[in-house]
C-alpha cells in the first residue's frame, strides 16, 4: 500500500525477517512511551491473535514507524490499535499519511462500515490527528482509553 501526490510518500510494508530488528528498535520520546505498546509486544500479539495486521511505515526509503490494525473477532469491529512514528521522524506528516493509507484500505473492505481507534485521554496530539481524519467522539471509554469512531457510509462503496 502506498500514497503519492504532494503529501510525503509513505508505504506500509510487511514485517519480515529483514526489517524486524529495525522495527523493534524504533523509539518514542520518553513522555510518549505510555501511549502505545512496544512494537515487539505488538508483533508478538499478532502472532497469537493473527487477525491483527502489522506493517512497518516507510518514508523516503527509511523505516519511520509501525501500525497494527484488524478486525477484532470479539466485537466484529475494525480497530486501528497501534500507531507510532519514531521520535526522529515525527511532525513530517508521516503519521497522517500512514493513517490515510490504512483508512483507504479498510474503507474498501467488504463488511467494514465502522472503524474504531483508542488512545490515552491525555494524548491530545492523537485526538487532534484522528478527529482531522473524520473520527468522531461518541463519548465512549473502554479500558480507560478514549474511543473514537469513524462511520463509513455504505453509499460510498
Ligand atoms: C501521534 C503520532 C503517530 C503522529 O505522528 P506524526 O508523523 O508526528 O504526525 P504528523 O506529522 O503526520 O501530524 C499529524 C497531526 O498530528 C498532530 N500532532 C502530531 N504531533 C504533534 C505535536 N507534537 N504537537 C501538536 N500536534 C501534533 C497534529 O494535529 C498534526 O497535524 P498538523 O501537522 O496539521 O498540525 C506520533 O506523534 C507518535 O508516534 N506519538 C506517540 C505514539 C502515539 O501517541 N500513538 C497514537 C496513539 S496509539
């Protein structure tokens, strides 16, 4: 999956034996680390919960982040459950374009009429980003996290 035009060129690439080590070495600022599970945890989780799809985020030929999403069989809802951009690559538009790429993929899937995302209440940057991408706040808290919802009108597909 990839995007182009005036936005930064960002590609989502599978986790492989080649990029696994650099992916788990990606870092956040210390005050961001509580906002998202480590990449090694997420990749391990996706092995035992194989409905989670994991991708490295590449930009300009460099590995810059990680994202995990999928259809949770427990509730039948598509969740984007992890997103991180390495501290050295933040604020360049990569997180936004990676999200747009994931949303375009999920929007096109049969049976995906709603996408949910959750984050820590104090993570104001995540909220601003997600609301700018069409997520709305139904005033739902799950496991202490704010849940935002993006409805996909069936007429659009
Ligand atoms: C949230 C995160 C993924 C954003 O990635 P990014 O590549 O830096 O974001 P972008 O450059 O694409 O910016 C997208 C928007 O996010 C918001 N944002 C991101 N970082 C911000 C910051 N430091 N201050 C203010 N707004 C910020 C802004 O709304 C920004 O839009 P703008 O540039 O038009 O102002 C990144 O900061 C991150 O990895 N944070 C730690 C982990 C996390 O919180 N993940 C999300 C919850 S699971």
